[in-house]
């Protein structure tokens, strides 16, 4: 149960030739049961790095290891590995399909695992209730569509979705950006509990106050983002 | 969900009933000729008069409408099917298949529709299915393009990426995300093509290449009416033409309401200069609200219940609120308290199915929903929380800034745009980028700069710092303070207590749809009177 990035390089597709890559030789290691906070000024490539770690973005070079299985940029990733990765994206509005009710959004990973064609909230009533309680969502909100709830409520639903399959690796991009202090604390505690249960948790956040309290380590992207081999470049 | 407007539905239903029932109840052989009753004006015997051959226009119009509707329905169904099929195939297979399909679309579009239709119909003279085919084969291209474009954009959306990251296969993504996204498009295309197909069939029949002359279609009846008109038989033209217009109008109106079934996305925050009608004003109310930039009294807001049955959900509950002019007014509250909805209400950006009651005065004028929307962009402007999704994805930040400056009638050269962006720490290289090339924090800064550039004197800001690091938060705080110092009223929703404590002049606390406490920032933040405020200010465990 761990997450490891080694020598990861990434350039925006379509960037002019000669542009400095956004990420160069980035390495990061998160052991099982560890929470690592990732900080950096805006525009430094936090979101891209998280996408790479979640195997959503293809790197130019470098490898990503999840639970000891190492993937090169072009490697096929087995479904089972993906089921073990939970992701929370920065904007819950963009990450939630506006045509699905909250209950469908939350149970999507379970339906995906079970090979269904659409999310089937009715098949997992107990788990759904459990997850809703975990993230402090009223059960009545589950029947609503994303446009009928607030940003904070929607983000909590997206956290519930990420936790649905008890992921071994949890990757969160600004999970508490839309939340008030109370909910921020409870969500961060939730992520810490997840780590205590053996997951590797990577959180990017600007929240200077709350995150360090639960994180085992804080990583500054500017510090780990440097050429692997500076001498080799002309 | 909003219901379709009743009048077009009723008229369309009546027209269909007329087309189905009348020919069935009063059969009339189209070849039956009654030369004793030629060209009779409308009367008790012949409700709509008779034509040159003494046939009853009332019955013949029904036959014609039945035929026209049938042909149009089949033609639009067939062409929608074809268009959706080609669009799906092109988006699904991509590559060569996509290129061939799209060139086929271009080629079809390059041919004059009527000409192609005439050729097809001429090959199978007088066959109704040839008319169906000729309309379908020339009208599927629009649908194909829309379906393909929609699928391509859905496929790169965050929710599809998220499903992929969870290990979803192609089938799950198609059935859960992609097909539901195009289904409404296909339905709208089907209805949209109906009136067009009716007119197309009528044109062909009018030109004499459509159905055989003894059968009845609206086009044939109009062609017949041409001769009768010269002898003063206006009813020959009036009734079929009226039916044609009525059916076209009512089907088109159906689409208007179908298109607004449910707001799919949040509306864009920076509209071009609003051109609404002047909102009304009552002297007494203006007097009462004159001191505040925005004064809200007794505001309640409801959403229809999610299941469609049962009572509506009340989100704001008789809320009273005042924003002091030239100050930074901060609204605090736990998530789900209704803070963002209050800002959306004040800027006339509520989703279509929400309704509100109460009194909202902006700069002393009481405005209704339309008035609030009209004031947006000139008097008020909303900078939304998730700025990344609110910026126009197909224009660079600099271009969007120039557009905003132009809309507020100010110099809009690239240099002016850059100057306006500079305050938000957006430099030249960032300004030249498209929104998707910016990070969350950069997009938020750009959105705020755009909001300020509208020149509106009331700036409503939703969670401006949620995606920002400490250094940029400082820049933004400076920016907002400078705005307030120059007389702009800032209304800011935030969870960032540090920021609130640093820049707020007035603080209001929202809890469960009500303002439970408000007053000068120093007082409220230091000595909270209401338990909800205390709980918000209390350090998280």
C-alpha cells in the first residue's frame, strides 16, 4: 500500500518546442499509512502532478508505482489497480456529472468494480448510507442533482465517492477548498483515518493551518521539481 | 423541471386530433367531385368552404395535415437516427472514420437541399417514401455535427476522466456519461426538424414534384389555392396556410420549453452589457433602502423537491441583509447555509427552477428577477467560486479582458487589457493563455480581474481565495481593499476566517437560510452573539 513517483517529467502538450517542462525529474514517495501534503504556489504544477500520480495524465518520462506495481508512461494499467486509487479533484462542479444524482455519483466506483453499465445506488444502500454519514451528508441530499446542492456539499459527496472502495492510494487536489472550518476539519480527519487504515494519502492544499496538523510530511513541489540530470542538458 | 407552455401543446394536440379524427369520421374520396358545389365560401354546410372541384376544404385540409405530419414525422425520425448514428460513429471510432464521416457531412451540406430532394423525388415519382427519403438524406448533417461535438467535449470532461481513473470501461462511460449527454440533443433535433420537414414536403408538393395531385398534402392544397385566389376564393389559401403556420409555431415552441428543462451548467458570470428594460421603482421603497448598496428584506428562496413530488425545499428563509456601500461586506456561514445562492439571487443568476419572494433593492431601486439580471454587468457583477469553469474556454484571458472592457465602453487595446490584469498579478505570458492552461489559482485571479473590469460598483465575490496560496491571497486582499477604498461595494462569501478578519468591514453570518448575526467586523468576530457564529469561529478540532 504505497505510492511512489520516480523521475517524472511532463510538458504540456502543444507547448512551444524548447519550453521548459512543467515537471522535471520529480520523485515522491508515500508509504502505507502516511499522509503527505503537497504545497506550491499556484501554477507550479500541483494538479498535473496529482493527475500523474492517479495515472490520469500520461508522463513524458518516469514511473509511477502503486502498491509495488510500477507503471511506465505507456503501460496498460489493470482495472484492479485503478479501483484501488481514490481521486478527489479540485472543482467538484467539473468533477460531478450534472445529470447524475449524488447517490449515483457516490456509488459509481462500486458499480464500475461490479461491471455495471450505470451507477446503481439501489444495489448498495447500506454502503451509501455509511459513506454519507462518514462525510456528514444528510441522506435527503443524496436524491438531489449537483445543481441543487452547494459547492461544499458536492465536494463532500465527491470525497465519499473517492472513499467508496476503501482505496489503497488516495489522491486529493484541494479537497477542502470549498469547505468551512468545521467541514474542513472533519474531512481532513477522515483522510487521516483512511491513512491510519493503511492507505497512502497525497493531499495538495493551500490550507496552511489545518493540513500540517494531520500530515506526516509536507512537500514543497518547487523543491522536488528539478532536472534529474542538469549536466546532460545543453 | 419546468413544464412546457400549455398553449402550444394544446394547439398541437388539437391539430393532431383534427388530422387523425376528421378523415376517419368523415371519409372523403379525393377523386369524388361535386361540380354543383364548386368554390363555395365557408358556410354552415361547408365549414371551410369548397375547392374548385367541390371538395370540402375542412375534410381535405385534415387529410392534407395527416399526410404532411406523417411524412414529416418519418422524415425527421429517419434523419435524426441517421445523424445520431453518424455522429456517434465518428466520435467513437475517431481517426479515419471520423474524417470520412465529417467530409461526408461537408459534401452533403455543399449540395442545395431542394435540388437534391427534387432529384431523389424525380427518380421515384409520386412515392411518399421517396419524399421521406429525400428530406432525411439532406437534413441529417446538423444532428451529426452536434452529436459529435458534444461527445468530444464530454469525453475530456473532468467527470469522464474521474470515471477512467476509477477503472471504468468504455461501456460504463458511454452509458453513464456520454449517451445521457447527447440524448436530449437528439430529442431536440427530432422536434426541431418536424416543422422544417413539413415545409420541405410542402415546397416539393407545391413545385409539383411531391405527392400525386389527387392526394392531399398541405403543399398540394396551397398549390390548388393559387388558382382559386385569383377568383377571390381566399379560404382555399387561408385554412391550409393557417394550419401550416400553427403546426410549425407550436412544435417550435415545444423546443423552447424542452431546451430549458433543467439548467445543465451554471450560467456564465460575465455577460455582455445587459440590455434589459428599465426596472420599476417605488419612491417609498427607494427611500427606505437608500443608504445600503444592496438591501434585502424578507427574502425566501425555494427549489422544487428533487423527486418532483412533495413540498418544495426552502433554502433561504425570510432573510434580511444589508451591504454597506464602499465597504467590504463579508458573509460567513457553514457550507450549505445558502451563501452562494444569496449571491446568485442578488445577481439574477438563479437556476430556472428556483423561485424567490421578498424585496431586493440595489442602489436604492427595488428590482425583480429580470431587473437583477439586467443590473448584472453594469451595477453588479458576480465572480464565482469555481472560476476555472466560469471563464470562456475558447478565448485567451487577454481577449476576454478586452471584451469586458469594450462592453463597459472603455479603451480595450491589448495594453489596456494587460494593465487591468496586472493588479491581479496576471502577467503578459499568463494573459496570452487559455483558461485550461491556467492553474486553479491563476484562473481565480483572472476571474476577479474580469469582474473588476466590468466597472460595476457592487462586486460580489464567492470564495475568492479557496484555490489560492497565502501569497496570492495577500494580493487579492490588497486588490479588494483598493476596490473598497475607491468606493466600490464588495460583498464576499468566504470560509477563510483569517482573510475575513483581515479585510472585512462588516460581517454577516448565515445559518440555515437566515442571517443570524451581522454588524461591524470587529464586534462580530471578537464578541459573537449567536452560537452559530461562535461555532464558526471556534478552532476546528
